[in-house]
C-alpha cells in the first residue's frame, strides 16, 4: 500500500507540472511591468505659484510597459484604483506639504511593479471649526437623530435651486425605521470622529448590520428588492479629508445659507450609516451637537440623500404607557403553579405544536415547580412519553386573556445547545381562527445554539413560520442573570424590549389580528426547527421566572 501511494504521488506531481505549464501558457507573457513613469501636474501652477493655486489639486498620469492597470497609494492614508493610470487628487492638509505617492502597476497574472514620486503642493482650504465640532479636539460619538422628522431623506440633485438642497421626495418620520427589523439596525449606528496627530479619523460601529439601499444589496450578498438590514463588516478606522464643496447646491444664489461649503471624503469606501455607494458627504450645517449632511447617490446622480445626526442618542418612548396592574403572578408560594392562573399543554410535539421539537410536555414537579420565589421550568434528558426529553408548557388559556397592555416578565434563561425557551402570547380565538390567523406575539425566544441573542417575532397571515416579522439583539448573561422582557401592545404598535432596550416595533392596524384577546404561554422546548441540534452531553437546564405582570 505504501509503495502504491509513492507512485501515485509521483504521478500527481507530474500531472500538476503539466497543468502548471498549461496555466502559464494561458496567461501569456508574465513579464513584470517596466519603465513605469509618473507625472504630476499641479493645478494652477505658474512661475509665481510653483506649488499650485491653493486648491491642493494634482493630476497624476502613470505609464509603463506590460501594464494592465494602476493603483495609487497616498501618504495621507488613502488609495485609489486608476485603470487608465490617470487620476486627479485633492490634497487637503492646510499649507505647503510634500507627499510621497506610490504607484502600483499591475501586469498579467498579478505581477506588479512599484514606483514613487514626491509632490509638493499648496492647499489653502481648511475648516478647523468643523474638525473641532466633529471631535471636540479629541473624539466624539454621533448618532442618527431618529426622533427628528427628516433624519433620513432623499431629494433631487439638479440645477433647480428651489429644491436641490432639501429632501423634497421623501423624509422619514420620527423613529420610522424602528418599526421593522428590516430597517431598525440603522439606529444602532455609532459614528465616531477623532483627531489623531492632526488628521481627522472616522469609525462606524454598525452593530454587525448595515441598512442597505436596495441598489447595493449585492455588496453584502443580499438580493432584496427593498432596502434592508444586511450583515456587513464596516472595516477599520477611515481617514477623513476635508475639501471645498462642489455640489449643485454651491451654485444656488442662497448657497451660503444652505451649505457649510465643506465636504468630508472618507477613505476605503467609508460611509455614514446608510449604504448608498458614496464616500463623500457635503456638510450642510454643523454645530457642537447636530450635523446635517448631503450625499449624491452612487450610480444615480439624479438623487441626493440627507442625513441628520446628533451627539445625544435619542430614545424612543413606548407607544402607550400602561400603569394599572391588572394581573400578576409573583411565584411566592412553593409547590405547583397556581391552578387558578395556569394550566398546561401536555404531550409530544405531534399533539399540535410540532416544529419537530424533541420534548414531551408534562406537569410533573421535576419539570415545573414554584420554589424559592421563582417559577422553574426544567427541560431534562430522560425518556418521557415516547420522547427523549421532558419539559413543561404553562398557559393562561381560558383563565386570563386581555387586549392591549404592558407585559413584563423577569426571567433567567436555560443554557445548552438545543434549548429553546419562549415567553409568548397567542390569540384567544385560536379555535375559530386557527394559527396564524389568530396571531402570535413572541415576547422572547432564545436558542442555546446562539447564546445571548434574544429574538422577538410576530406571526400572522402571510408571516407564519420562518417568515415572521422578527427583531433581535445581543444581551449579555441571559442565562446567568435575570432580565426584564417586556412588550408594550397598543392599537398603534407592538413593541418589545429587554431591560428597556427596544428589540423591534411593528405598526398595528385594524387588519391585523393584534386587536383582540391574547393569553400568555411559558415553555422550554428542545431542538426543533429553531432550537437546532441538541448537545449530546445535555442533561438538564431551567428557565427561572421571578414574576409575570400585566398592566393596562
């Protein structure tokens, strides 16, 4: 056998050599780029002004043999691809400065050759006040001014001086994007501007998800026909270069009142929270705590987007404030759950709750008990009713239901791959309007295979199963500490929170099933469509609930 392997390796090496020869032939001439020459034409250069007219503009032209494309790397930290070798750069550092410019010439098969050129150029443009407003001289955080109407908007970008400086096509309402998990990630943005060794820097913390204009969904691997939150890495800290604005607004008779006249240019595809394929933003107005910017949409110069930011993160108040306690269980009496308040779903998943869950629900004290001031629902690995796991599911079905209110549940969640605890509500009319027509409000769901990520979902016709309207947020220590899971349910909306942090908000209206009585359900499932694979070493874990309270 060893001898056979030896011959096989030799044969494989021979074939590989032939393959490599063929590959080399397909590339053709792999000679490295040669005779690379770069010229730098300083805009406005004269005998009297050898370093230019103060605009900081330099036109570079690179040429060479065996070259397919060029890339410029500037000592201010920015880079630019220039396939033709021609690129005009604005240097914005105030005063007379010398910059080292590296030109990377690429040939066939990725073979590259570098050369450098020094250029000394004068820039008279500066906006020290803007830099100070943005950074406070060191570092400052900015947030979407979500409570302000028009914090996101779009308008025309043309020569109409009466309309080209404000979002005349569309303006978002206060907290409008919080109403759907497809857009709510926008308000997680934290934009940090800092001043480092005299250079303006920028970093975007998007919480892992960016709100993409549908035209650019493919950048993050998406294909949605609508704007959507998509997982996206915003990368490292960017360099910000300031330059005089050259937008159509600057041609308006009243441009001095409509624009600051300063443009921020972000390196390495930096952007200000909403992805529109643009890295240059004109500052329309700027103070120590409020900023309005304008950016022409990438690929569509007929549109200009408007963003408003603030240094104080806005908080969204619940749609309604329900204060009268109408029902509660504080779990202060040891033993079985209060039979006047709770009853059970019993049996395996094939009894109607399905989802390919692996547990059998019981009312055994080993699965559900009030003890030490808490309700404990325990999922266990044990043969039970034809299933490999046992657990419990409590509900107020037929004992307590209500329409609208504030629901608060203080709970600590189980741990372990395959656990699937839930705190949720179901329409009391489920017998006459079978799910999803009766509606379902998932106040909290958690899966041990995605530890510390809290889900909140609404199900109704058109949004059943995996198509539910859902939001999520990472909350530390959900299995080691108690957290308050809350829903504020009103005729206007259904909002869910963890420790008063908004998970998501869904508008409510008359055609939806969320305008009639619902009852409460508490359970811990195992495995299933959402719970996923169960850890073979799992033995047992509990969801502990300190209290359940309903206010109206």
